[in-house]
C-alpha cells in the first residue's frame, strides 16, 4: 500500500488528466490504470464558453482528486492558486508546481520551497513537483510536505529517468513517499523507477498522447506493479564480468 | 453597480452577494472558485459576502491537467 498523509492507496500509479482527446477517454484510462489519485488543474473561467462537467463522473470513481498549481510562476501565485483549488474541490490535497520557464517547465526550487513552507502552515497536504535534487527534497520533507515528486525528465518529454543517479539518492534518504513525476514516456520507464524503490510514479502525456490511451494505461499499471514486485523481491547485483548460470565442468573435454 | 467580471465590465442593477452573482451568471458551483480583488472568497461565505462597487471579480474553474 502507498501511504500519503492520512490516506492509503493500493495503486502506485498516479495519473494526470491533461491532454486526453475527450473526458470520456480520460475516464476510461483512469479505470484501466486502476489509479486512485488523479491530478487536475485550474484556469480562469471563460464566460462565453459552457462549463465542463468534468467532476461528476470523477466523483463517482472513488479517486482522490489532486489539484495542481500549474501556471504559477512564484510562491505567491502558487499559494493563491492553492487556495482557489481548495475551495473549488473542497480538498486540502495539493500538487505544488511552480515553473516560470515555459520552454523546459523546470520547477523553481526556491519558490517551491517557500510556497511549501507556507502551504503546510495553512493546512495543505503538499506534494511538490521538484527538481531531482536530494538537498531540496530533504528540505521539502523537513518543511512538512507529505511526499516529494522529483522529475525523471522534463514534463511531457518522454525521455525517461534522465535523473536516475539523483533519484537513487533521494529515495535512499527519504522518509516520505517519493513519487517520480514527469518525463516517463514508456511503461519500461515506470518499471525502472519502481525498481529503484520509488513509492509511486505520476504519468500523463505518455498515456494521454498514445495511440490507444486506455491500453497504454493498462500497460503502465502492469509496469508499475512489476517494478514494485521486483524491488520487493530484491534485484540481483550488476557484475563487471560474466558469472556462469550452468556448471562449467569438463564433461566435453574427452571429445 | 459596476464590477469587472474576469476583466469584462458588468453592470448590476442591485447590490448582490457572491452567491447571487454566481446564480445570475447561471454557473455550476462545483469546481468553481471565486476571488474578489485577489482574495479568495470561500464557498461557505458566498451567501453573505457582498460584492462591492468596482470590485474585480475573478472566476476560476477546475479543468484537466497533469
């Protein structure tokens, strides 16, 4: 079980709800993935457009909704967005993300830490999206964050675990769940993250932008489970030389 | 009374609360959040919070996102 704050989840796959071709397809993918934590975003209402009925079906799926602060460029903006999200969804759970640079969407570590400290004091369950920086992750943990969400690669890049060495340190040191977020482009990336000992992974683009998102959601679910099982089983140690799996006796020497 | 609603000028015939404004605009309240002059107005206060003349009212809604 994955334990975050006061809740437990049987699935270690978190799903982002963006980029799906339709709300119906997103709901099917959520069901196929078995995930129990789904991220949402916030935007200014377009008065000349009808409101989406996004939430009613999601409320029936018994999932924890996790609003994010995407679009915030500073701690001040993120705190404002967090308060809006809390009121809109009536939840104090929050995926904190602050990325001022639109090209690479790298999280701002200083603003993220500042915002996290304030949001924890305001009673939020804070899950910060952050750089794969072991020092920063420790500081976020010490600030009271319920988990840390270091990136594997840039958001939506599908490049996999580019930060692998740093993730290993973060996982080794963490006393809160480590959720690898961003950049996981294939189920094998998710499995690799789980084999490292990540508590969970968050995937969006790789599922939503695939040709068959529902099938891909199922594939990621299996990969996450396989990776976790492998981690629990204990991976064999990599060796610099061959080690025989069969006996190397001289029974053919007489030929 | 004159207000700005998501940067659009709006004339209101009478004073109203946030709840009445939301109702007048025929908005679904689930997934909706309101801020006035950059201060979030919690849903439990919508029924009592009076919208003031020249208020900058901002409406936000939950959407899909990763």
